[in-house]
C-alpha cells in the first residue's frame, strides 16, 4: 500500500485493527499527500452484514486497484490433524477464499463499466503444487491461483488485468519476521519487485529468485518437492520454537 501511495494513488485500507489502520493511514497521507480511507473489518466471518457494510462504505469510489492480500496460515508446519483445528478450517476458508471472491464480486462490475481495473490476488507458491504440512493453507491458495487465472481469461480483453501472485517465503508477521536473505526477501523488497510485474505477468512469483526456485521445483519430480517441504518444515518450526522461547524470556 505504501508503495502504491508513493505512486500518487489514493488508498483504502481494510483490516482488523482500527488503531493500526489509522496509524498507517496517517503516515501514508503525511508522507505522500494522497487520500486515505480506513475500514475496520474482520474477514474471519462470512456474515452477509460484513459484506453489506463494506459495500456501503465503498460506494462512490472509482476503484482501480483491488489487492486481495488478507491471509492467514497455520501456526506450525505439521500434519493436517495436528496443525488444523476445526476453527482454523473455517477461518482459513473465510479469510483466504471467501474475502477474495466476495470483494472481487463487489468491485468487478464497476471496473467492467469503467473498462479499467487491476485485481491482484495474493496466492502463494504453495498453491501451485500440493504443500504437505500446509495442506489447508496450500489448498486455499490454490483456489486463489485458479480463480485468478480463470478471471484473467474472462476479463483480460476487457481492460481488466487479473494477476495471481505466488511468492515463496517473504519476511512478514506470517513468517515470524525471519531475517531477510536473497531467497527470503523483506516485504519492501518483495513488493517493489512485484509491483513491476503488474500488467506484464498474469501469473507470477513476483520476485526473480522466487521465479528461479519455482521453475526448478515446478519441473522437479514430486518427491523433490516433498523433500523441499520437509526441509522447509524443519527450518520453519525451528524458527517458531526460537521465537516462542524469546517471548517466554529465554535467550
Ligand atoms: N509471508 C509469506 O511468506 C507469504 C508467501 C506467500 C503468500 N503470502 C500471502 O501474502 C498475504 C499477506 O501476508 P503476509 O505475509 O504479509 O502476512 P501478515 O503480515 O500476517 O499479513 C496478513 C494480512 O492479512 C490481514 N488479516 C489476517 N486475518 C484477517 C482477518 N480475519 N480479517 C481482516 N484482515 C486479516 C492482516 O491484517 P491485521 O493487520 O489485521 O492482522 C494482514 O494485513 C497473505 O495472503 C499470505 O497468505 C505470504
């Protein structure tokens, strides 16, 4: 959002935490002198009232970019019955899939009438192939990928670009703010790179080192991908344990 505002684009921020939203909106308008609007919404529910509220708040805006970025994942990488309690099944469906379909359904008709629009759906590399130990998350991201690719075919020729963005790992809250490396970029590095692909690539990893890794893994036998996931599981869970220890006051 910050990088879109830097391109002089007014932004509407939708998320759960009203305080954080206001702080971010204030920083964005102070720095880039664009208009900001904030809407507090919790997408873990599929209540019609949530989408009615959003529709009424968004009325009157000519929205050009829709970025379906909200997402939630598992706390650990583990087998399905261990890391996916019932409550998480519903939350992941609502946050990762329902919000994307409903927000697109809400804003696409206006884009069709105005004959311009860009929809970026944040999927994941783990949605491109089955992702052991992240089965539910990967499946929701697979929805995002297929949904976007189908919409791109329907609307591409009507001046509406739909992009499926499928990164590997990026350092964010979701990945416990792991120290950035070339293969695990900071959010800023990743977003800068991904923004350059808008209008050029309808399905992309969004970041060159991820595209190279993706080309290798997509073409490798499924056993190689399975071992990649096992290695990732080992490293991610180590990081999660370390963070838990830090939070409980140990070094
Ligand atoms: N980090 C990665 O390695 C990676 C890789 C591939 C794809 N992705 C995808 O990238 C997207 C952004 O994730 P991130 O890595 O930036 O993680 P993040 O820091 O945890 O951000 C997740 C975003 O989703 C919002 N969100 C989560 N649950 C919500 C809910 N119930 N209602 C409303 N908003 C909610 C969060 O808002 P709050 O501020 O309210 O928490 C936050 O803005 C996600 O779709 C994720 O699946 C991430």
